[in-house]
C-alpha cells in the first residue's frame, strides 16, 4: 500500500476490548482461511537463484501483482489427476500444468470495536504488534484505486461510536498504521479487515513508525489477564475451528507440554520481512534438523550449531538458509516450490525432526502435520510442501523460520511472565 493510503488507515484499540477480557480467561474461536493467487505456470525452483525468492519476498509479490494475473475465473480445464506412484508421475503432472498457485494461510477471528460494537474480521498473528482497522476516512482518498481497495472491507465509523476520541487517551489510542497491503493487495486482503497482533515485543515494520504498545502489551500492563499467557490451537483446514485462549491455557495438555525458554537476539540487515518476524520476540534455540529416508536417499542430517528458530503463524511455510533448502529439495527430489499434489501421496514422504531448546527436545512432524491441505481453484484437495529458502540469508546465516507448517502442528502456549513457549503434541493429526 502506498504511503498516502497508509495515512488513511488507523490503528484503533478500544478500552472496551480490554474490559471484555478483564480478570478472566477468554476463549476465542479461530478459523483458517486460504488466499489463492493464480497465475500462468511458473517453476519456482529451489535450485535456480533467479527463481528461488520466497513468496514472502516483496519483489516476488510486486512482480506477480503488477502482472494482474489473478485468474480465478480463467483457470484451464482440470487435468487428469496424477496416478499414485513415484515422483516420475509427479514430474509428468508438472509438465502438464498450465497454472501455478501461491497459497497464503491466515488464522482469523471476529472482533468488535466501539460503542455500539462495530464488527471486523481480524487475522490473529503472533508476529504483528498492532490492532488496526480501516477507517471511513479512507474513502476520502483522491486516488480511485485506493478508495476501491478500502471499500472491500468493513470500515470503522468514528462518528457512530460514543467512545471514540480522536487522540491518545486512557480510553482509546489511534495511530496511522502500515497495512501489510502491498503483498496482499490483490490476493488476500479482502479476506480480512483487521489484525490482532500478539507479538511479545514491539515488532519492526517497514516504516518503523509504530510507537504504541501492542494489544498484548496493554493487556499485561493493565493487568487484565487472569494469567499473562495465551494459547493457540490452530485449525488444520479451512473447515475446522481452532481456539485462541487469552489469560489461560488448555489444561488437558499440561502433562505433555514441552517448555522452551525464549531467547532475545536482535536481527538486522536488509530483509525487512524477516526482521519483522524475528523482532516480535518468539525465538528459541535450534540445534538440528533431520529428514527420514526417502526414495533411494538415506536419512538427511543437518546440524544447526548456535542456530535460532523464529516462530510465527503469520507465514505459511518454513524457511531455511538457501544451502539448507537446497539439501532438503535434493533429498525430496523436488524442484518446484510452487507445486501442489494429490494428498493421497502424502504417506510416501518422510518425517521431519527439529531439535529445539537448550535440552534439544526433538519435535517430530509427520507429513500429515507439516503439509498443508488446501483446495485448488478447481475444487480439488491438494497438499503442499512447506520448505522454502530465506531471502538474503547471508545476513541471517544462523536463523530458521518455523511458520504455520510447524506451529499449527502443536498446541502452543505462550507465557510472558516465564518467557517461555510450551508445545504439546496434538492427537488430532
């Protein structure tokens, strides 16, 4: 989103939101939605430096969005479903493909702001530190395309709220906000109106002009939570319902919870998207990554000496330094990071094990956990591989990013007082 349009969007956090959870544990339903960007078939090769930018790279999104090839209504006729078997069948299927899809998974809930309440649909993101909603002022923008963009969303009408105040007060604070719109504008922005940020720290953004506490920080500072923790059980598909628990936890996982101490290591460099994830405060130590045997390849062992794992549900996949991503791709005989395939083939893929924390706890993910189930534009259930290379990873040689492909596989508990993340195995996989 351009900076001029940025000035017409506002971050709004009402005291009413805090009061609604005061002194108690609050359970909030969580849904998954999948945005799709469809464009003529392109091999997103992990082996070719020219085509290996990840979907989170601004330059990749800019190229695809400027092409204006969101062709949901112009998808070619369905190809015959690939047969079960080896990767030779998958290779034949790729040669027959006429379009590619970038899937963007988001976790959303409904919230309301103002008196009387005005409803919004918000993404729940542990690496954003803001609560924003679009304002009716956005419709006064002289740029037609920006006005049309605003009209896709529910908008906050300050004149209709008796508790609105136009400047910082104990009851309300409002600040101009950068919306992650430039990478979502044509693809997923219409699927939500707002964002509920649950970053532990003040997360860096591209403009670096957020100077207020996050909703989570405010809840802690104002002591409105029963306990300074929150928990997430992400839905596995768009048809399931998950849960966000504010101020409490799911006691059924208490005996199986593996607790990891958080570490605070600043990240710098030019990759502002990665820095935004890393600065949110959800970092743990990582020590190794391994994949079981696959096809004719024996087990793949990758040591991670002094590595840091950044956890997020704001990014769909997992990201690794480029050389490491190449190793994984070679092990899986995989050449196209944009590819999707029949979920019937999922059983043939190996388990992935990631060791985290100072005690090197081993978290084993089966293909049913780390692969996302999505529905393609033709209505077929498909699965995707989540292993992507980091952009400009030379500046972050000792980082890996564990996105929703990892985090949604576990029940996750975030304790702000103890500065820990707890993960527990879910028996619904």
